[in-house]
């Protein structure tokens, strides 16, 4: 794949929005760092983010919105969110809130969690792109997994060129560090320090932020708050044992299949939804073997966590 270089003019933004709407990956500038965007409602497009970054696990991603109204519709918005949005949006602040009914987001975006991180970037081209698409865009930083975040279109080309449809170029990012992430699901918590200082957030809230324990943010996949099925999970199963319900892949059919054609992108997009559906049967879940290549590594990582003994 040739990664198109788009200027941030009218035409470039229209083309970037068209690509996103068709499920392609487009890197775009924000005031913090370049994001690697996909339509957050399209599971296969979101799975493509993990494939392009070579991420070994599924972490929840930030959903970028063109206006506060969309953030209110996607979440169960609250007074703290309203106050912080008024003070800092658009800007480098991300808020984690409970998901609203009928939100329409792929559950790969939230890694199966009942909450979502929303952000309204203070960047002309990012806002124009989001408005033109008229929908939510999932976007982690546009760098290969384990590498430094990209703050210019050239960095993006260096790291992801050939793996994504396009990069929308609007010069270097102003902030250079990622957005501050505040959890507003329970007591306001600083989940990741970033572009907006924690003290300024505390001043607006009129209360101290709980600080997340060290290590949580660098390894969010390890958080116990991550989705795990209630039922026991057995991996590498070629058939269901007595009482089990089988999650298939490729030639192994099962009650549901992650991908009958053994397509790992399709499997990733189906992962959380299918686990939830089988979990609802109340039966133990057996899962067909998934190859460890490409996105298979992230799928297996998530499945191994689901299968691990619980406290
Ligand atoms: O500045 C930024 O925020 C950049 C630009 C591109 O906007 N984006 C970015 O996104 O850094 P990302 O996807 O790399 O950040 C994801 C982090 C996760 O590691 C996790 O810590 C947190 O956001 N997060 C997302 N959803 C969450 C949730 N439901 N609960 C807790 N943390 C969440
Ligand atoms: Mg990142």
C-alpha cells in the first residue's frame, strides 16, 4: 500500500474523511501528537489500527469528536465533565466516562469496557476532518508500538508508511506530549499526565484528583477493570467438551466463529462481542486455536488474560 500524503486544505480534508468513511486508516495532526485514525464505529477499521501499529495487546483507544454534543451522546455525561469541557475543550484533555446506551462504537475501541475515553482536539485540521466525517474517530498516537510518538507527518511516514492509506500533513504538533487523561466514572482520577496540568484540572473541579497507581498507565492491559468473561475460558480447543460452548475460527466452526475465513482483522473486530454473547449463555467457553502471527498476538494476549485464573 502506498501511503498518500495529503495537504490540510479543503481537498485533502475531504479525501481524508472519504477514506475514513470507507474504513481506511488515516493519520491526522492534533495539537498534541499525530493520531492514527479509524472510524470508531467500524470494528474492522479499528482492528486495522492494532495491525498497523503492531500492538501486542488491545488497550482501549481515545475517541476523537468534532463537538461537545457528540461526546454527550456517546457517554453518560456528568457535571464534572461539563465543567472540564467548558474549561479545557477544545484542548489536550481526554475524559473517561460511562458509555451511553446505543453509542454505536465498536467494542474494540473500548477493549470491551463499559466506559469510553473522549477528546475534542484543539487543532484546525483535526476539527475540520472530524466535522467533515461527522462521526467519532478512534486514534492512538501514530507510531509503531513501542516507538516514540510522531509529531510531524514525516515521522508518521517513517514509522507507518506503506501500512496506512494516508497522512494528513499540517506541520509539526504544538504540544508534543499526549493529552491528559482524567477518569470520571467514579471519583475523578488522573489516569495519565499530559498537555493539561493536573493542578489546573483540580482548580476547576475544586477537589483533588486521585492519582492512578504507578505502572497502571504503561500497562493498561493489566488493569483488572478490563473486560473478562464471567465464565471459564479454555484455549486451543478443537472441539467443545460436554457443557462447553465453542468459539470457532477458520475450519473449526463452533457456536459462533471469530472468522470462518481465518481473517485475523475480522477476528479482532468480533472478539469482544462474541465473547460477551457466549458468556451470556452461562456455559464455560472453549476457544479454537488462533495463530500467533500479526493481530493473532493481540487476540491471544486478550484470550490468555480471559483464561487466566481469577482472584
Ligand atoms: O494526545 C492524545 O491523547 C493522542 C492524540 C492522537 O489525540 N492520543 C492518544 O491515544 O494518546 P491513545 O489511544 O494512545 O491513548 C489511549 C489511552 C490508553 O492507554 C488508556 O490509558 C486510556 O487512553 N483509556 C482509553 N480508554 C479508556 C477507558 N475506557 N478507561 C481507562 N483508560 C482508558
Ligand atoms: Mg501512544
